[in-house]
């Protein structure tokens, strides 16, 4: 039987049942620890009687920075599911359902308008699961995933941006029907190897917001105030805690 | 690494001519920072020297960005942060910082000290901020946290330890009092506990600063610890924490009492939530109508309370109660508490009533239905546990009925076996018999479909195996040395099912695969028959029947290649088994499909990489990247970069539990057995192929962070392997090269590496001291001291091993070969101490203690060599050499032992060289004896490598090994269709041959094994032995 509780760092030693599954990626420690440090209530695990982690969900609360307000892609205060996984052996027993419900409750506590997530268009199991849990497609993000698991030669795979209204959204303003018909282009990645390119990127991003900017280590160069990270989330230098920040690729 | 250099400073950097300046102005700092990135040591340390000068002269750097710059420039120099940058930061906050606009600067200083583990200065900075910013809460709680962390880090001998602990306790008490005295949460003063995180910090400090059990109990009895009050406020995590504390301190009455109240109120909320999503159905039965009425009353009750509670508060309370009432860990605690009560019968009955109530009155999702079934089982077993007359037949029958019902209801869940395992282990032998019989009957019911019956029979097989691994299944009669199995032997027929298409399709659509389970059970039995027990100390080849291991491998391989995997149990099992027989490349291929990397290396990495260098040294190259590089990277990144960064983030956001959790995690990773052993693996591997590790053990960036006095932690996670053994045995015990990681082995390995680094050190060729004799004496005295201290550290874990070797009760932590290796190291260490401490003149007599050391070392080596020559007697001549592939670990440890002896001999030679005329004569004799022992062993290793290589590359190997495994079935003189009826006729052999895919399947497996052996032999050929 499983117990649901907040994540603790030592849980990383007991995630074999989830992470040995090829569908679940294992990241570097910074990925898990930043959620634990920033949103400890939104990193929830399901633990079996022997202490194995058989499922977990990682989420966060955020909004786009204020000066993005004019952008059609501005996101108001909302909760986001970054990762959700249940060990193959434990699927279809309701664990995924409880985990998302707990996260939604945290979303309500945090006064979020809605919960959103990205899922591969080909991941029908997860899409069915989310639909059953009350989520609907808000839009399709073209080429969201850089690689296509089914076809390595293809350009990239589309993602569904799915949403569910939280209690605050009493009028359902943040969800829509027929979201499958709303498409958004995947933001383009620009690699900044030449410092002079920064100028161009700035111009480009004004014309064509937003842009993914991968900054290599360029001593003395300022990071843009905001960028779209690899997950497609808007991040600001505020998140990193420093104004001056040089990223290594 | 990401770096934070103020842009303005960098601009300056590029515009300046580089000349040395000791000024601590911005320009000087920029220049020093720039120099720190250059190549020469003088440049790299320029910033550090400047910092030390400022501190020596009691100067203050008044600009925090300049300190940031120095911080950046001094990174990686290994200096004590608290005495350098930390001290600068403190003096800045003390003398230069003024509250107001620049508050962030003080916080930044605090975070920087924390991130660098400098809690001394962090605490002082926090105290200043707390004092100067009385209307802010963050500095106050940072200060409390710093007192607490510092007190837990200071040694017991430091008087400040108790003082800081008391301060932390008092300040949290006060903060709690401020909260308690403020009725409305909006009016909490800044120093009152306001958030859940602050509340958890309060609880942790309050409990941990109370040292005795009775003090802790007294605290838990206080009104502040009213768990339900915390739950009402929505603080589930605080509530659960208090429950765990009550359990830990065995306050059963209180724990049970809380359960009653929680259930009563929680159920109201549960029903309320459901009724709000359901409207009254049109046609209701009487009982449904009653229930609906009841719900209405409850709704009205809660509605009336909403006057007292604001909407938000009420929602939080409801959410918290709903979550707690269905929390399985709490259920376990409540049932556990009930069992301990005087009137446990009544208490358990009350809990059972509640199970019935929940199950009936609420429309539960399936996950909670199962939880209620398990709660019932737990209560039932709790009842018989607390029952004085354990032979109570009613209870026994009821236990079996519940267990059978659970299996029938949940047979298609993967977790079914694991859910029941702890209960089955408690059954008496008679109960197990009845239980198995009943499951057998269930699995033969004609009303079931084939899949269901097959699943039930497979589960029965798994349960049957579990009981086999329990001592209850055996009985020994007086005077009879052998044990008798209490069960009769049944054979499960599985043949025809493989070709059933409908069944195959059904299995494909399910999460469970009965055939995979059968294969695992069957092959585990084969391995046990082959001689692999659960308390092995490494492969003693004369006891292992390789033929049965080959059967197991071919059966597993056939299953693996025939159908897609439902989970990772089979590939992990196979990878380990292939390692056991020396097929490292094939094991690696399987292992690579499992995606073990980054954060999972600590817990899963050892399943593959432990002892790798001993069996496949050819995976290493003298220079360049190593097989263990991903481990080093993971630990370096986590310990030095990611954890400190996130500690800072958690503090910035006031997530104190995360701060404490991250600090504990950092300490845990620093003392992880995997970290240490993977480091040692690389050292051994690199040495084997003639290279030199990048760092000496004492300078290694990770090893030098270790505190030897701490317990090294083993976090290996065997959950990925199937496990049908009765607790505490695991399958991993059976199919690993030797015992798992342990504090003892990690410590022995670490100290051995320190010793090897010490004796491997060679002065640079151009080092020509003016007074060589004097320098040599100094050198000897340094080595004597260091070797002595290593030897002392080594002694404690080594003594534990010696005791384990003579005591049958203690589970061994080393393989036989490791034991002899470390024994050799122990003698070498003693010898090094004697040689460096002894009187240094030609005719000095040999120390008495030392007279037999060299002979003992030679005997250890000899013993290792002799046992390597043994092979099971019934192995045919043609396959004998191949059998040695299953014993590579012992060969690897012999090679390491010989190398350690050789290095010691070389070290002694160098010791003698500068003072040839003064060196005691006996020392030179010992050098010779050691050299000859090492050479003899190395000659043996060389011969063995050649034999392995020849055997793997002989053209007839495939045939001879096939014949060895399956005899007549391979050459066609026996037919699978003429199934023999008895074991003596080879019934089992035929069945396995069929399961292994017959001729083609088996040859495929053997082909893969041979390919692997060829590659491993090739790797061994790169080992440097001269
Ligand atoms: C998606 C996932 C988290 C679902 O977890 P789960 O614990 O199996 O889900 P639940 O048991 O709570 O399922 C709830 C409901 O969702 C639906 N659902 C779940 N899995 C489904 C599937 N494979 N097909 C159709 N519906 C499904 C069902 O309606 C189910 O209710 P039911 O079993 O009573 O019919 C799990 O399948 C998983 O870990 N997948 C791999 C990782 C992944 O894709 N994550 C999502 C990335 S964004």
C-alpha cells in the first residue's frame, strides 16, 4: 500500500521503480533539488510499505514577468506540473490520480488560476489520464519536443498544452474547448556563440517574442532578464536569485 | 560552473594592465580575480594572499561586490572559508553594512557563508541582522536556524554547543508564544511563527534539543503539540510529524486517542466532499436514503460552523482532514498503537468498525478500497499478535480467508505479492499449507478464465517459493544432520501455455506477466541448487555448479528475448548474473538499457559497478575518462554546487525544512559508500593498466571532505530486483559477487588507498636535497606518523572483519579474496610503520613484532593463489579453464594484493636508497622477500590470463560448453519429446532445455557468453604486471 507525502532528498535513493522505466528521464540533482528548495509542498511522492518511491509529481507556482503582459502568451499566476510519473508496476491503481489531486490542492492554496502541463501528443496514456482527471487541451505547441521518440529523423514532436481551472477560475476563463485547434509555434532556439549576436537576438525577440536563448559562458555578458528555458517555461533572472548570471551550455 | 561577476568589475578587468597590487580596492580585486584564472600557482593564489593580508591587518572591505569577486577568485583553492572569505563577510556586515536599502547585501553575505558550510560566520551575521532588523521575520528565523545548525555541528567538547542549542530552543518557544497570543493570523508580529515551514522548524528544534525520552514525551504532552489543532489549521505535515514523534516515543494512548477524533471528523469531511459532487439520485433504496439523510445532517453541521471559520480556513481544515484520514502511514501508526494498548481488543475492534464505516459510507476510489482491505488484514494480524492464545482457530481461519480473498481480488496487480509478503511471513507452517491449498483450488476453478487461473497458480508458485526460503519449511530431527522439507514436492506444468495465442494477447494487455515470474522463480531455484547461498563470501568455485548457472542464464535469456518486458526485474537480474560469470560486456549492454545515471547512480550504480575493476580491469585506460567518471561528476556537482545553491534558495524563500534536508543530504552524499567505493574502483582500474590516479587519496576533491569518524552510508537499492526471499535475505545476496557495500568495506578501501598513495609517492627526478640524510630522516618520520595514523584508522573496521570471519553469526561484509587482500594490507601497514620507526643503522636488530610479518604476507598471497587453482571436481577437462571466468574477482584481488606488496617493496627500496649505509640490514632482506612474493603472484596471474584467453578463443569452446550443459540433448542422442519421467532420468534438464529455446536458443546464449569472455580476456591482456 502507498502513502503520499512530501519529497525528501533521500527519496532519490529509492526511485528505481519509477526511473528505470524508459519513459521516465533521470535528471541531474539540481533538477530535483530546486523544486524541493523552492516549492517543497509541490513535490509529492507515493511511497510503498518498504520505502520505495512508486510515483511522484513535481510542480510549481509561477506567472510570466509583468512586462510580458502584452504578449499573447502571457501566463497569469498558475500552477504547473513539471513531472508526473508512476512506476509501471503500480499504474492504473489510482496513484497518479491522487498525486495530481494533491498538487491541485496546493495550487488552490497558492491561489492559482489554473494548472497546466505539457504532454507529448503521442503519449495517449497520459492524455487519457489527464482528460479523465478534468484537464483539457488548451493549445498545441508545434515541435515542442526536440526529438521524436518514435521517429528520430523527424524534426520534433508536437505537445499538448493542457489545463484545468483551479477554484479561483470560477468562470472557466483560463480553459477552452477545441484547444486542439489552437496552435502555437515552438519557440526557436538561438545559440549565442558570438557575443555580437546578443544584439541581434534582442532585436529578434522584440519582433518575435519569445525566444529560447542558450547562453554559453561569455565572461562579462549580461544574461537577458528573461528567457524561455528548455521546458518552454518563462524564467526570469529573478528565479535564479542573481541579476548577473552566465550560463554554461 | 556558473559564476557571478559584477559586470562593472569585469569591464575593469579587461581594461587593466596586469600588475600585482595588494590593495583591496575594487581595482585590486578585479586584477587578482583575473590572475586567479591564469595558469601559474602564484597567479592563482594571488587573490587568496590578498584576502589573508586584509584579515591579518584587520582591514574591512566595505563593498560587498568586491568580496563577491574575491569569493569567486578563491573558489577551489581549498582554503578554510570561515577563516578567509567568511571572515571578510562577517567584518563587512559588522562594520560596513547599515540597515535600510542595502539589506539584501547582508542577506547575501549570510547565504554565501551558509552555501560554503561556514556556519560560524553565518550565525554571527544572522544575529547582527536579527538585531538590526527587528521588524523583519526572515533574519529572526535565519538566526534561529543558524544557532540550531551550528549547535548540531560543534563537537561535544565545545561549551557553545549546549548554549546555542538552548538559544535555539528558547527563541523558537518565544516565537510560538507570540503566535499563540495573537488571536488573528493577520496580526502576527514579525517574530511570531507564521508559516508551516516555521512551524516545522519550531517542532524540529523543540524535539531535538530535548535529550531524554521523558523530556520529549513531556514536550509532546504540551498543548502546543495538540496535533489536531495543527491539522485544523491545515498543517498536515506538522500533524504527521507529531504522529511520528508519538510513535517514536511510544505514546500509544495519545496516538490512539487522536485516531478516534481524526476518523470521526475526517469522515464528515469525506462525505461532505462527495455529496457536493453528487446530487440526490432519483431512485434510492432505503439504506441509501438513510445515508443521504445522514450526510445532510453533517452538511448542516459543517455549514453552521462556517460562521466560526472563514471560508479559506474551513477549506484548509477540510482538505487537511480529508488527506489525513486516508493516509496509509497514519493508519499503520494507529493500528500499531492499538496493538500496544492494554485493552487492545477493544481498540482494534474500534478501528475495524471504522474500516467498515469508511468502506460503506463513502464512495472510495479503488486505491483506497485496497487500502481498507489491507487495513483489515493489518488489524487481523495485530489481533493475533496481541492474542495470548495464538492457536485461536477462529483467528487463524479468518486470517487465511482474508488473505485468500485479497489474492482473488487483486491477482492482476503487480503489487499483490509484495502487499502480502509481510503477512505471509507471519503464518505458521500449518497455515501456509492451508493457504497454498486454497489458492491452488482458486486457481483451478473452471469459472475463471485461463489468464486468471494462470495468474493465481503463478502467485501460488511465488508464495510457495517464499515459504521455501523460510526456516519454517524445514525441520531437523534429533540426531539427523540434514533438514527435511515440510512440503511435498509439486511440479508446476507450464509447457502448453507458451503457445496459447489468446493467452499471449491477454498477457500483452496486462501489467503482469506470469511467465516472467515463473522464469524468475525457476532460475532462482537453479542458482540455489548450483550452490549460491544467501551468505556467500564470494565465488568459491569448487562449490559452484556452473552447469546449472548456464541453465539459468539460457532460460532467462530465452524469456528476455522472446517477449517485451513489463518491468525491469528481468534485465537487472540478468545483468547481475552475467557479471557473476564474468560476462561484463553483455552485462553492460543489458545495464545500459536501464538508464541509470545522475541521481540514481548513488543507489543503483553499485548493482552494476561494484567490484567491476576486479573482474574487468580492461575497461580502464591509463589516462582519459574512466568508467566511474559519471559518479565523480554527480557527487562533485551535487556536493559542491547544486546543494549549496539550493540551500541558499531555500533560505531566501524561508523553506527551512528544505534547508535542513539539504544540509543532511550533503552530509549523506559526502559519506556515501557508493561515492567512496566508485572512487576506489577507478583507482584500482587505473593502477591495473599502469596509469596513475589524478589525485592522491588525501588530495582528492571528494575524499578529502570525508570525516573518518562518521558512519559511511550504504544506500544501494535492490528494489529493482525481484525478491521472493523471506526477510531479511534478498535475491541480491544470492546473485552478487559478494556482500553489498558497507561502512566497513568502504573504510577499509579508503584507508588502503591512503596507504597506497603514501607509499607510491616519488620525489620528482630533479629533487636533489643538499642534506639528503637529514631530509631522508624527516621523510621517514613523516611517513611513520602518517602510516601509524592510517593503521590506527584501519584497525577498527579490520577488527570487525576478523571477528566476522570467526563468528558464524555475523554476516560477512567482504568476499574471501577481499578479506585476504585487506589482511595483506594490514600486514603491509604494520611493516611500513616498523620500517620507518625503527632504529636506522645497519646492525639494528629487527623488531620482535616484525619478525614474522613478511612471512605472513607471503602466506596470504600464497593462500590466494592456491584457492584460485581450485575447480569443482565434476567439471570436465574441456571446460575447466572457462570456469575460471566465474572467479575473476578473486584473480583481481590477487592482482591488487601483489601490486600492494610490490609497491611497498619499491617504497622501502626508496627509503633505503639515500641512506644505504645506515639502513638496517633486515630491511633489505624484507624488500627482497616481498619482491619475490609479488613476482610469484604476478606470474600466476599472467598464466591465468593466458589460459583464459586461450580458452575463450579455442574453436571448439562452443561445442564443449554446450555438451557440458545439456549433454545428449545437444548432440541429438536424446530427444526432448521422449520426456523422462523422473529427475534421475534428466526430467529437469529436458524441461529447462525446452524453456531455454532448445538448440537454437541455447546456442544463442552460449554464443553471447563466449563473445563476452573473449572481450574480457582481451581486456585482461592490457593489465600491467611488471
Ligand atoms: C500517466 C500516469 C502518470 C498515470 O498514472 P496512474 O497511476 O496509472 O493513473 P490512475 O491509476 O490514477 O488513473 C486514473 C484514470 O486515468 C485514466 N488512465 C490512466 N492510465 C490510462 C491508460 N493507460 N489508458 C487509458 N486511460 C488511462 C483512467 O481513466 C484511470 O481510471 P481507471 O483506472 O479507473 O479507469 C502513468 O501512466 C505514468 O507514469 N506514465 C508514464 C509517465 C508519463 O507519461 N507522465 C506524464 C507526462 S506529462
